[in-house]
């Protein structure tokens, strides 16, 4: 009889509290040369200054945008706000984007990331799952965020596998590897 194997995972449970709460933001690419594109580039580029948020505001207020680009601009403004830990305002933007374009996965993934910032881990997982079902431009970020939520729920096993999936999808992105380095994985035989 071959003994069954199981994984034991150990990780620093305080990881979420130590600065990982904001998660990875998934911006929406908007093209066209206007303010909405500048807002998109700021979100994709990791910016958080209010001056970039003002570009998003102006794009929303003054530019003629199709439904996807308008919703994407709300997502991008929400990303900028989330980087400044303005989770409530960010969630308002993600809610607006989802009302406008319910099939835009980034709206759900980012709302899930904002929920992580608010330590609403269970709700976060549902949002991220919905975003993954709809499809997103950067699924590695969704898996990374879901891993953070699982850590917040003290589900190290699920977190570990989501960090692995994030690393597999984006091997050049260092954040998943950094998180995986905190885990210790051992196999133990389980008597039958």
C-alpha cells in the first residue's frame, strides 16, 4: 500500500498586515491619445499622485468615450485611489465601472483588491473569482490578490497555490516569488 501524501504549508500569517494589503492593481488599457489614455498610462505605470487622478476626472467629464473606455477610466481612477489607500472612493469607481460595463473583469478584480485593503477577505475572493470568470488582461494579478485574501483568511494552502499560479502566468514578475519564499512546504505520509 502506497501512503498518501499531503502538503503542509507554513507562512507568516501577518503578511497581509505587513504591507501586502493593497494587492496588485489591474489597470485597463485605453488608447486614443486623449486624457483617458493618459489616465490609463498613469494607472498602468504605477502612479498614484492626485494630478493623474485629475486627468481621469477630466477624461470622464469631457471626453466622448465608448462604454468600455469610460468604464476602464473609472477602473483606472479607482486604481490610483487604491494606491493611496482610499479604498472607499476606489470601490465607488469600481462599482460605477461595473454598472457601466458588467463584463469588465478588471472592475471586479480591483474591487476585490480594495476589499483586501479593508480586510474584507471573504468578499474579496468572490469578486476576484468573478473577474477571473469574465477574463482580465493580467490574470496573474488576480491570482496574486486572491492569494492575499486567502492569507487574510489564514488559508495558507490556497494562498500558496494562487501565488504559484501567479508566478506561472507572469514568470518575470517578482512579487509572487517573493511571497512564495515565505512558505515552507513539506510532505508527510498519511497512514492508511
